[in-house]
C-alpha cells in the first residue's frame, strides 16, 4: 500500500506544479493585460486598472518564489555539502 500512497502523492504534486503553476502564471498575465493602459484610435490614453496590475505582480512574485524555493530544495544537499549552510532545517542526511 506504500507504493500506491507514494504514487498518489507524486500525482498530486505533479498536478499542482505541472498544471497549477503555469495556470497561476496565465492568470497573472491575464490580470496584467486587463490592467494595462491602452492608446485609443484618436491618440488618447485610457488608464488601466492599477489594482489588476498590482494583483498580477503579486501573482508573478508568488510564482517566482515557488520556483526559487523548489530550486533551493533540489540543491539543498549540495549547498550544505559545499558551504555547511542549512537552507531548510530538515531533510539532511
């Protein structure tokens, strides 16, 4: 039963990061596009929604933080081996 449980965990994490993270980034792009300023045909500029642009930047920061954390998690053993710095307080052999 441990194998089935492990497969289920990997499947869930794969769905979250494999489909969820790009979807979150796509929402950020959509919010950024909706909040952007536009130039009309007569040359006037219509102001976009700054709240949507701000939300887009928050989403981009979350995506970047998740990617950075994942890279540090993957390389934690190597960083610890060469620098004796424990980035995460757990998961060391």
